[in-house]
C-alpha cells in the first residue's frame, strides 16, 4: 500500500500534458518573437539618443495633450462599455425573444468591420449634417465626444463576451432561492449575481480600455485631429513615422506603454483584491 501511495504522489507531481517542456519552450519562443522583442526594440529606439531626449519628447505640450485626450476618452469609453455591456449580456443570457441570434451576432460586428470603414461611417452619421448629428444642437463629430463614440463602438464586444459566459453559468435556481428567502430582483442581482461577474467586468474593462487606447483607424476620421484639442497619441506616432522621426515615434509609443502598464497593473491588483475578498 505504501508503494502505491508513493507512485500516486509521483504521478500527481508529473501530471502535465504530453510534451510539456517542448510546448512551454515553443510558447516562450513565440511570445518572445511576437511580443517581447518588438516591445524591447521600441524602448531601444526610444532611448537611442539618451534619456534626456526621450524625456523632452514625451513631455512636449502637444504630446502631453494627446496623452490626456487618449487616456480620458479611452477610460470614458471603457466605463460606458461596462454599463451597456453588462446590460446587453444580461438580456442575451436571461431572455428569449425573436431576433436574439441576430443581435448576438451584431455584438461581434466591430471585430469584423475594418476600423477605417467604421470611422468613416460614424463621421458621416454624427457630422453636423449627418443623419444623427443634425438632431443635436452641439457638435459631436470632430470633438472628444465623437472620439468616445468611436471607442465605445470598437470596445463593446470585449465586455459583452467576457460577462456573457459568466452570467450563463449562474444557475437560475440560485436566483429562485434568493427570491424564496424574500429578496427582490435588485437585491438578488446586487448580493448574488453581481459578485460573481465582478472579475469578468474588470477583465472586460481592461480589454476595452487597452483596445481603445491604441485605436487609430476608427478615430482618425471622427476626431478632426486638431492639435491640443482632438489629436490622439496614435496620430502623433503616425505623423512622426511619416516624417521618418523613428526615435520620436517610438518615444511617444513607449510613454503610452509605460502609463498603460501601470494602469492595467493597478486594475489587475484591484481584480485580485476583489477575488480574495469574495472568496474569504
């Protein structure tokens, strides 16, 4: 019996998929070629002329204004996507109605639609003489509001697709038990369902925020690209690349990467804290 127990322990320690070392090595090599090496080259080009030049580039007033606009619009769009993404995921998982499959397919449309086409379409709709923009007394296109609309469009699927499977996994019997104990629908959602979907909401928010931060195609048309007002950081990067200013372009990109890393790291810490809180 003692030998059998030892063999089982050894088997549990080596309970890996076949070819674990090979697949792990291939994974690390692939990630190095696709992610780590390109990112390291960004920082290498950024600091090619020294830290002082890098600091001067990323602290220019025009660059700082583009950072502020990019991060504020991306953050605002991600917050909007969290609210409406959870609402859409709830409708798609909790109700049956005609056209449900069609609406579910529309959620993924921003993934398939070229971003430039989306930008031109949104600009046409929300311009002052557009189908939607003509009904507003204020400008939407060529303002930060237009940028947020474009970022909401491209970031919505991330929140819906992260929250939807988690909501589907929550058994309806749990809601019925909560109702049987005297809780109303709002109390059931807040006390029973919402804690289950908080981690997926944070992940969806982070993905939507990161996607919006680097978006260019759908924003460049509706933004108007006015310096200090509606000029986003990706546009400055493209402008510098067209001028063959590779060091300046990579410096702006590196600055965005550094700020994004700390923001996403903070979001992950907050998500870990929430998981630990609800588990305990």
